[in-house]
């Protein structure tokens, strides 16, 4: 199953940090070592408001088909629609793979309508 092709009502992106290890010596001096040339751990939080329960169910179905947080996948263009540029306001390169950070959160707001929040993590 593919990630649901639904435009989110809200998006929150954090670009992560560079892979750095910090070491403290006995004298108290700090040493930091950079282990890569690009950021890791970027997150994308998507919010869907007042969508049909069947659409909300599609997120849970996809989560199950990805074995929760195990598998990676690409995102449809609709996720970035409305942000400036083809990839929106994010600095993740085209073709970036994503995985679920946790299960989608579904909130029933009215009979037949739900809100869904999905948190994804970029995988190099």
C-alpha cells in the first residue's frame, strides 16, 4: 500500500542535525566529531482535519502495511502541494525515503469525520 494521497491541512518540518558525537575528557575539555556531511533525523508532522473516516482508516492501513516503523516509503506530491517550490519548504533531497516515527493519531470529531496526525522521519 502507498502512503495516502491526501493534501494535509498542516505541515511541520524540522531538518534534523548533523551526526555529531561529543566526548568529555577528564580535564573537562569537550571534543566534537562530525560523522557525516548532511543532516539526519529530519521530521515531518502532517495534520489532516475533518477527513472522512475511510480516509483516516487508510493511514492506519498503510501503517500496518509498513509494519509500523520498520519500512521506508516515498511521499506523494500532494503532501508538498501548496508549499513554495516543488519540494516545499524542506531541504530533504528529492527521492528521500520516509518512515513512520510512531503510529498515526486519529481523533474522531463527528460521526464520519476524523482528524489525523502523522509523524514521519527521513531516512538517508
